[in-house]
């Protein structure tokens, strides 16, 4: 099999990364995708770095076994806490991308003076995003805040209603995020809140569409490295999860915007 026709691996802590999988499937329809959502260990947002590294190592090994030509970590919590370790495991076997670097590259190229970042506790407490931005653009003020209620809120379907509006207002009105010009959504789940966030800010703060930035970056890399699948024969996408409940099927449909056929693959058995 030529390297071009090998699949793209997408790794997430759960199902939120299906938003990215959906975007990639639309922009790169020729590519075969292998998605792995580690629902057995989700959510990761409050877990320790050690646990995140331990669980994600096994998933990366699995995606390597699937002969992926490139693996993208859709999850910000895993990108922030485990990428440095995972890249050593992967070595030069395959290109490993994370969710944070493309955002940092995008944001440090803008003229914003004051930006906000929201994400899970484990992402924000790692300080990885602030550190990476400050290293490149010393003049940019970065204010980050953990917004841990947003993942369960979204998974329970509170997205554009009074409950989500109150929770969002309570978080975003905090002093930490005063006077920002742009808000980075450093979590797989948050892009579904874009309309609600624009409403809160009255369109005066730019909400950074991370899914679009990651998808564009992936297309660019595949094009530049001559890895785009140019054969007309495309195998069907596969969606693996390490655990599956009825509600997770509903969540998957919400993020992928249509029914997804999820296959259980418990890598720890
Ligand atoms: N995928 C996680 C992230 O992007 C959010 C869900 C979780 O906590 O596992 O940070």
C-alpha cells in the first residue's frame, strides 16, 4: 500500500474530537480516517499528567498499528499534557500533530494585544498554551481560565439556552478575561458554543475557530509532504471508542452532526 493511501489517525479523549473528524472528512473527502475516542477514561480534563500520558500512550500505539500516515491529537488536554512524551514514542515513524501548535502559530501571527484562553483544568494548569504564545510573541497578554463546567454542560445538551447562558456569563465576566480582543477555545467541545459566545460578547470579541485552523494545517502538511490520497479507491472511515453507552451515541451524533457507527475497542483488556 502506498503511503498516500494510508489512513489519517484522529485521537481524542472522547467524542468531542468528532467535530474535527467531521471537518476533515468534508475538506479531505478522499482520505480514510481512523478515529479513536478513549471514552473509557473520559473525561480527561481533571486527570493528572501521569494518567493522561499512560492512557494516551496505548492509543498512540494502536494508531501506529493501524499504519496511519499522520496522527492528529484532537484533544487539548492530551496535547497539553502528553504531547512531549508521545512525540518521543512515535519518533520518526509517523508525523504526530497536536491541537495546540497550529493555534499558537495562528494567534502569534495576529495583531491582538490581549487574548483569552479557556479550556479544561488540566489544560489550563499545564500553562502550555500561555508559555508557547509568550515564547513567540512576548508582547501579547494571555489570560487563561479553566471552565470545567462547560464539557458536562455541552454533553447534557445545554448549548443555546438559559442554563448555558448563565454559566457562560458567570465564567466570562470574571476579571481574568476582561478586555480581551479574542478568545481561544482550547477544548474539543467548545466550538459548539460559538453562537452563544458571540451573543455574550455581542460580536465584539473574536472567537477563534480552532477546528478550521487545525483542518487547514493538516491539509497544508499533507499537500506539502506529498501525502494527499490521490487514488480513487477510498476505504470507509472507522470510529473506535474504548467504551460505549446509549448516551454516548447521542453525543457522537451531536458532534458529528449525523449518526456515526461506533465500534468498541477496549485496548486495556
Ligand atoms: N477533549 C477534552 C479537551 O479537548 C475535553 C473533554 C475531556 O475532558 O476529556 O480538552
